[in-house]
C-alpha cells in the first residue's frame, strides 16, 4: 500500500542543537509542483471519514442527547420536574463528568502524541500509525453499543469517548504530517481548508441520515434501551472504515524516514526535549516554537465550542432532539462552506490574519450568547451559527500555519507536539467549563469558561511571527 518511489526525498542539512533536527522547511522541498488531485482528495476524505465521531457522537447526538440525558440519572431524580433544582444539579454533574473525561484524555495525548509522531518520522511510517489510531477509534465507537441507559454505565460511555478522543488525535497527528507531502507553500492553506471543509460536510451527511431515520421513527424499529443512539455509534464506526480507505491506498508517506533518529521508546522523550530546545535556539525554527505554545490555548477554546455547544443548546436553551440535530446540520454546512472559502483566502493574506479575525468574531458571538441567554432559542441560533462560521476557518488556518513552519523530516514530531501542546492546555476549556458549572450549578456559566480561553489564546498569538 505504500508508494516509496513517490515520496519526496529529504535532504540532510546541518543539524540543530546536535539533536539531528532538520533545518529546512518541509513545504519548500516540493517547490511549486502540485500533487495529483487523487492524492489531495484521498487525504481530505480522512477528515470526512472521522468527522461523524466529532459531529454525531461527541457534539450533537450521542453525548448531548443521550449520555448526559435522563437515562443516566437515578430514576427518582429523573422523575422530578425539568426545573427542579435537584434534577438540574444532577444533570450538571453528568456534564461535568463528561468534562472530566475530556481532561483525562488530554493527559493521554500529552504523553503519547509527540513521541509516537517522532518515532513515525524516524521510520517513515506515518501511515502505519494513522492506521493504528483510526482502527482504535473505530473499536471505541463500536464499544458504545454496550452503553445502555443506566447510571452504572455512564462512566463506561465517558471512558470510551475519552479513549476515542486520544486515538483520533494520534491518527490526526499522522494525517496532518501527510499534508506536507502533498502541499506546497502556495496551496497549503487551500488544501488544509479542503480537509476541514470535507470533514464538516461529512458531518452534515451523517446528521441528515440521523434526521431521516428519526423522522420515519426508525422504520418501526424499537428504540427502547437507547437502541437508536447505540446504532448511531455503530454507524459512525462503519462510516469511518469505508471512507478512510483512500488515504491508505493513494497518499504517500511525507518522507523516507530518518533511521539515524531511531531510539528506544523512553529514550524518545530525551530526544524530544533536545529537539524542542533546538526549535527555540535556531532563528529559522523559533517561530514554530512560539506558535506551538500560543496555538495550544486558542485551539483548546475552539475545541470547547464544539465539545460543549450542543450541551449548551439542550441544557440552557431547551432544544429538543429534532432542534439540536437540525442546528447541527446548519452549523456544519456553514462551517464547511466558510472553511473551504477561507482556505483560499489563507493562501493570499496568511493564516495568522485568518485566525485572529476568526477568534475575535467568536469571542463577540459567545459573550452575546451568554449575556442574552434569556432571549430564547433565537439567541442560540444566531450566536451559535456565527461561532460555527468562524471555528472552521480558525482550525484550518491553524494547521496551515504550522505546516508552513515545520522543518522537513520532522512532520510527525512537530504535529505530535502540536497535538501535545494543545492537550497540555486542554484542561483549560474543559476545566473552566467544569469548575464554573460546579460553582454555580448552572450549565450556562460554562460558556464563560470557553470564552476566557479564547481571549487568552487571541492575546498570546498577537506577538507570534507569521510565516511567509
């Protein structure tokens, strides 16, 4: 399945800080030669394949409508009125439990992502680790079939979703590394935006299928015992299997590997620290170092918008199942189109401007949703869709920014650090969300936690030097 002859060769320029780090920018090796469209679209389809986990399971359906729903409350509490303080506090406990799972998953990514990425670089085996991460993600989604609606199984659902998040991130490290093998400095923004856009559009199709099945009452199938939601999780797993095949068949490894950097697993952490020092000490790679730090914060805020957005819709604005799914379709449509268009703008004005403009707009919209929350569902429709219109462009531009400053031969390691620094800060959004809900017993205050993280990320990015 690999195509060694089609991989761009990686030269061996002078090492940085005696670490073996390569001192040239990976995108520059390709020059202006475009990759075949078959490779580009096959790479983008991986986002399409895995997005239903984020859209259907993590955001709009499984967690928001099922895992933090009344089925996982004790019967005596679930029977209370919707506005009863005891029931509201119990529902908030479920939401904070999900946030705790996200925080634990963040530490798993913190420990594993950069080292696994570094080892994939050394062996030239990004596709192997992409397959391992994708396969484990599929198994976790299949495992959700066993999460029946009973309080004793709530933590099994949280554990599977948290583990799936870790495995998806490990796979994404290698998918992102493969971007450098098919992009050049003039089209990396467009290709990155295409991938994110494909992901959102794939999420739309998956949500539409859920709506159709729900409209026709699952064609007479019994939906007792959470069967509909459990089948949705299995469907997302099958979707991921089918649409992830092209990237393994058609997209080459980004490099031939670097055998001189093969070391034992624990020795990899020592090499990693040396390489991070090298990023900071070398003037050519120092922007990469500062960007990894600043992006960690704002990307955690971006992730918080989607991770907790549907929970806000159901718990704060009382959206029912049909409302939240229709909102999810509209949100993904807007995000997909805006991301693809912004990718083209990225190649013209640069990713930093796209990121700052997007985050600034999201801060205004998010604060408006919190302050005007008593205005009813229209507030969430307008404010939520504005947030979604900018979160995709910010995510795609964040990836293209890093691709522009990644040294050749270190794609997996750098994108592993990208995942790790993001997860090192990912306790911020989930932690602030959980803390404010626990202190106030009101889910609405979780919105403020996400906005604080976005504001901090905006300020940290301002002094970072933009790539060419």
